[in-house]
């Protein structure tokens, strides 16, 4: 029920629970929809079910499984709804299927997993078993390029992917295959401008984008 740097919050459409990345406590805390503490899982380390700064998570809309970005361990760990470890994938590096500080993720209606590979300035996509599918993006400021993509959100109706392109102070939108569609935002403090946007989600009722 206490936190040090809570950095992601996700709601499960399967069981209604709220899952929070308690980043600097190296654990995931789980609450009911009325904010009642239920349980937590994880501790500091690099073994299965342990974390080193879990800074991102997502919930499968099909199985309710929890996908955790185990950021400093450069891997993704998968758990069931009760926090039971299922499997993991990924390692440190720049090759396909490797990560350099994964920071955010989301899951589409086909149960594919989209990972913000933060220091590699790209998005990597995997199926529900952790098999690498494809990637898009590279470091830069042009359309389809990123500077430290921090998190992503997927529209439940269009399957478009919205990326917090954090150090470029903008949101970029792609189709489900990673093709660039459009962007919005710029650096500043006015309405519609951003200063290091860190998180994004899509309202499932209105399809509005919350940053």
C-alpha cells in the first residue's frame, strides 16, 4: 500500500483489478476498483519473478495476463492474473528481440505485445508467446523516428498505436503494422504542447487520447 516511484497504472478488463508498477520498490501492486489493496508480486533481483526497476506494464485483453517491462534487466516477464510467473523473453542488446531499457508496453486485440525499446529508439512487436514479429522506428526527429519513446497506447477500435515520443515532445501515430500515419504536439506549456510526455492511454468508450 506504499510506493516509491509508482510509474505505470493499468486496469484489467478481465477481472477489474488495477495493477501499478511500484518502480523503485521493484514490485507490482494490485488493487480492487475501490482502491483496496489485494496483493503484490516481485522483489529486487534478476531471477524469474524478480525485477530491477519495473517501469512499464500492460494487460492482455484476451487472457488478463500481466506483461511487465523489467527495465534494468532488459527483459519482459509475463504473469497470470494472480501474479504467477509464466515466462520471460528478451536480453540486453540492439538486435531484434533484444532491449535497451524497455519502458512501456501495450497489447492489441490480437494479443500482440508492443514494447517501447527506450534507448534503442524503436518499437518492437511480439506475439503472445514472446516470438519477435517486427520493429519500427530509429533515433531521430523526422516522421517515424523517435527520441526515447517512453510509452504507447493502442486504440481498441482502430488498432492504431500512439507513441509518447518523449524527448521530441510529441505523440506519433502508426497503424498496427508500424506504418507512420500522423503526429501532434510540440515543445511548450500551451494547450496541445508537451514537456517530456511520459504516459498515454486510450479511453475505450470515447477513443479519446489521454497524455
